[in-house]
C-alpha cells in the first residue's frame, strides 16, 4: 500500500505538468486557427471588394464562429456582398459549426472641408502674387 501511495505522490506532479502542457497546446492551436480564419476571410473580402471592411473572427464557447465587422449601411449592395463572401468562406470550411455575423455601422467619414470659393480674376491671383514676392 505504501508503494502505491509513494508512486502516486511521485507521479502526481508529472501528471499535472503533462496536463498543463496539453491544455496550453490546445489553447495555442485554437488561437492559431482563429487567426488563420480571420486572415483568410480578410483576404477573401479584399480580393473581391477591396479594403472595404476588416472582419474580426473569434470562436464561441460552443465551437462556432463569431464574425463582427463595421460595414457601410448606406450601401446595401456592399453589405450584401460582404455577407455573401463571409457565408461562402465559412460554408466551405466549417459547414457543421454554427456561425454568427454581427454588423456594426461604420461612422460616416467627414466631408472634406474646403475654403470658400474665390472669384476668378485678379483677387484669386493676389495670394499667389503675394507669396512670390
């Protein structure tokens, strides 16, 4: 009985260490897969539409995928194309896993502000003439 107890005491730290290494390996593989999926989806979107959106891909607790991205809601054709590309990407790779897509509206870009229009003629050329002096 003492021999069995002694072996158990000696092997417990080894078992804990091996279990921890296995868990760390699992987490690292999962993180690497998530990053690879995000890069592949971003490349697919940029190949089709250009740099219109940058998706963020994460894994859910149930093993599914969560894709979130900011989209221009004032351009429904672009949003539809983004959804189609995202769906096609994950349908080809992980058809058996659930997928959620979260769309957030992009903040509108501020319009370029230019100064007041200058009248043609002598007054428009005056700042240039003053700069040349």
